[in-house]
């Protein structure tokens, strides 16, 4: 169930979305693919299990949402141990922007100025999501 926050600029109305923790698996080509929750999105996802979790958070340097790995296990997991890793602070990584290496932010603050108009800041416009994506 993919869920997140839609952010809206207070001056020009520019919007973008961030999303929370999502499970993934790696296919035979080692490509990261969405696993799905509460049910796997595909037979391959169900057969493979969960390799880790990703997030789509805000990069203050690139001024947009970027997706990054939060946890990646050495091997795929098919049971609840995949989810228990989210609670272990030693397992989680600080997500960094894949383009510039800056730490990503789950929430924006008043210092994050809109990249479109350079005048406004961002407010939560709405919470979105639900369903299996």
C-alpha cells in the first residue's frame, strides 16, 4: 500500500509527492522492483520475497523528491523478519540522494524554498495513497 504526502508551495502552488517505506525485491538482472503490500504485485515478487525497503523523500540540494534504499538485506526474506528490520536502527540506513549524495528528508521545513518560484515554502497539501501499487 503506497502512501505519502503531497507538498504544495505557498506562493505558486507547485506540488510534488513524497512517499513512505515501500518493500522491493531484486529480479534476476539485479534490478530493484516494487514488491507490493499487503500482497505481492506479481508471481515473481511472491516467489522471490522482500530484499529491502525504499523511500521517496525530499533532497534539499536537488530540490525534488528522490527515491533511495532505506534497508537492503543480504538475501531476500519471505517472512515477517523482512518487516522487523524496519524497527532496528542498526539495519536502517540514512537515505541519501542517488544524484548528489545529500541526506534525504522525510519532512520539509520553512527553510525549504520552492524551486519553481523561489518565493514560497511548502505545506502539506494532502495525504495520498492506499491500495496496492
